[in-house]
């Protein structure tokens, strides 16, 4: 009988996702890392440029987020705005930087040669700087659209330069929410900041859970997710609230280095249109039924929500 119990214990310990572990040990956690695109980004609706970086770094520190990634467009750096100082401020706080191209072109709109030349200009600025990682984030998540020859030329070009595709798996189109806030402020419309906070947090929490559910269908497990955010006023104001909401929902916030160590990010899906998140592409490659994308990334859905909840406007 003792031998039988030992045999069962060995079998239970070998079960995936922690099955057979003690009741006080959680199952495989939902894990996610934060990344911020378009650095340095221009003014938003609420903060002066010199306020944004200190507030964002402070919020991350106070909420025990040890490492995020900022993806840089060196062509946007202006000495008059002290943009380079902002980037140094991020890396001195322990965060890392990656390549988001020099001038933020959409791959579908330029030649492969011009695109790679733009990357080379960016790498000339980035390489050797503190916190640098050889990661490339496609502007607009545009990997060539329907042009597979161009897609493959860029994939080969990145490999030749020692760069990896800095895929994302979670996207809530925060850039659009930020732009709507900027437009409302310019128009003199009253903005309900607490409603905006709630919408921002809710949207990104939903997008994370949508991506995780899709990943379970597409790859059979919950990978370490990477969330796409932007260096915005909204991030500086609400990132702490988002961290709290994710943790309450069972998510663990992890360093970006840990996320990109997940083998899922080595995938190069072959789909009819190369753009969007990695999980969307993997689901499409496996011919999973729709929906394969988070609904609020459709501006026809997102914009009326903003108008109703943040601006208190009636939308038909």
C-alpha cells in the first residue's frame, strides 16, 4: 500500500499546471509585462511633459513593478523638450529600451530597403546605451500587411541585425483613448477623469483576459503576456490603478526580460495579413473561429464608449 501511495504522489506531481500541488499553491498564474511605445511622445491632455516621466516611474515603483520596456523613436527626440533626459530617467530607474524605428513608418507604406535603413538609423542611436535590448517593435504593429515578400525581407533583415520581433499579445488601443482626451480638451469639453480612469483600467483588464483566453485556444497554454501601452498622460495617471486591478484578477506583473524568454515569442506566424498581436496571428494561422481580436480595438466600438462614459454625451 505504501508503494501505491508513492506511485500516486509521483504521478500527481508530474501533472501540468501545478495539478496535484497543495491547496495553498496557486495554479499556473496569469503573467504579464508592460511595454510603452512612441518614446518620446508629445504632450497629452493633462500633464506637462516634464511631469510625465517622474510620475510614471513613481507609480511603477510604488506598485512594485520592477522592469518595463520603453520603445524609442530616436527621430522624434528634441533637445528643447529634454527628450533624451526622459529616456535616461527611465533607464536609470531600472527599465529597458528597445527599437521602435527611427521615424515611425508603417511598413505597408514604404519599401523594405527604406524600412531597414530607418531601423539602422535607430540602432545607431540606441546601441550601447544603458538598458538597451535588441528588440524591435513594429510601428502600428504593421509587419507588411498582405505583402509576404516584404514581410519576409524584414524578418530576414532583423535576424541579420541581431534583432528580435518584440511581439505583443495584449492591446487595448490606449493611443486612441489618449487622442480622444486630447481632442476633448482642445474642444473645451468637460472630461470626467474618474470615468476615464475606470474606462482605461476596464479596457486593458478586459483585453488581457481576452488575449489569455485566446492563447489557451491557440497555443494550449497561458504564455507570459506582453501588453502594448504608450508613453501617455493616461499611463502616468492610471498605471497604478491598472496594476492593482490586474493583481486583483489573478495576474502577476513580471519583468519584460522574463516575458520575452517565453518560447512563444520565437513564433513567426504565416497568415494572409501580417499585423496585430502575436496571439491574433497564431489563432488565425490555426483557423480558429472569430472573434480573434479584442472588440474595443475597433474604433466604432471604442469611441462611442468614450463619448458616453467620459464626456457624458448621448450616442445614438
